C-alpha cells in the first residue's frame, strides 16, 4: 500500500517539472529561433518569444529558397528521402527478423544453432568495422545515390532476430500441435498464429527501427553525394557552412523542427502498442 505523503508528492512533482523544463527548453528555443530572422538570432541576447517570420522561414526551408551559401536542398525532398528510407529499414528489419527467427525456432536443419550464434555475434561488431567492406560492396553494385544503397545494407537486424526468437520459444507447443492437426502448413501457422501473437512486439520494434532509420547520418554521408538523395539529418549538417554570419540559422532551426515531426507522430500514434510491446508479459 502506498502512503499519501504530501511532501513526497510535492518533491516528485517538482522533479518531474524540472525534467520537463530541461528537455523542453532547447526545443522551445529551437522553435523560437525558427520564427526570427538570421540577424535576430545572432544578437545577444537572442529573443525568447516567437517572431513574425514563421511562415516565411518554414516555406524557405521546405522549398529550398534560402539564399545561404551552404546547401539549399528542399527540406520537403529530404524528408521524403528520410521517410522512405526509415519505412523500408523498419519494415525490412521486421520482415527479415521474423522469418529468420521462425526458421531458427521451428525448423530442424544442420547447423541451426551455429547460424543463430553467427547472427548474434554480429552484435559485437561495431558499425565502423563493417562500414568499409559494406561501402565497397554497395559501390561495386552501383547502388550509390539510391534508395537501395541507403536501405538494403541496414535491413538485417541481429537484435530483432534475437527478440523474436526468444518470443517464439515462449509460444506453447500445444498451438503448434493444434495447427498441425488442423492441417496448417508452416506458412499458414506463421501467418495465422505467430504474427497475431507478435503484433505488440512488431509495433514496438517498428517504432524503434523507424527512429533508427530516420536518424541515420554516417551511412548516408558515405553513400550519397547528390543533394537529391540527402536525408534530412544529413541535410541539416550540410546547411551549416561556417561561422554564425555565414548561416541562415532561422532556416536551420526550422529544418530541425520539421525533422522532429515524423518520429514524434509515429511515437504518439503507436504509443500504446509501443509500451505494451515492451512491458506486457502476456503477449
């Protein structure tokens, strides 16, 4: 039983409010900066109230009409590239991981455990170890500056394979026997039994992998040289060309706000499924 202690309640609320302020204040400053001119932003102190240039700045960011000497690629195009890449990476990771875990758990073939541990060991290899050979393969296949180059090397996931394997091992054997008695083949059992049972896990992984794909920077930096294929995270860096006076910080901040919207929408829309997929033991 939890006792009602007013002092503890007040302290806990103060800590929560302080945490919200620490997290939200930089976002607020970013939004305010996106509504002012570049000259206003570099002034000391910078204004802390929204300005009158919100529509102008966001239009300039979305359509790439900034007069900056740095990259002026339209943010609308960059967000499209990021959205397609994030969706392909998230869906691809989930699909491949589901099939891999299904094969490892429900099929008996020589070297089954070896293949599982070979997949699992890749978790111990940092990205930097694999990125050179991966780039060479992508380059040799002519996949630079393409959606395939941005997504295909990233759609395999040892983590997701391991999580689905562990979940499939908890599925009662009675379900497998019942499906076999009813004449269901492996793919029918996978589609009608395992996929519905895995829905919350799939939702949680989709949110995580979508944000992972959206926030990619190092890999797109290597495989894209054309502004038409810049994802939005990389585009923000390309907008920063030098000192404060050389950058349109209002456009950069507007782009940063726009870049946060799709992941935030995904998290808000799938919040219940995401939390349930992480904490629900009765999946």
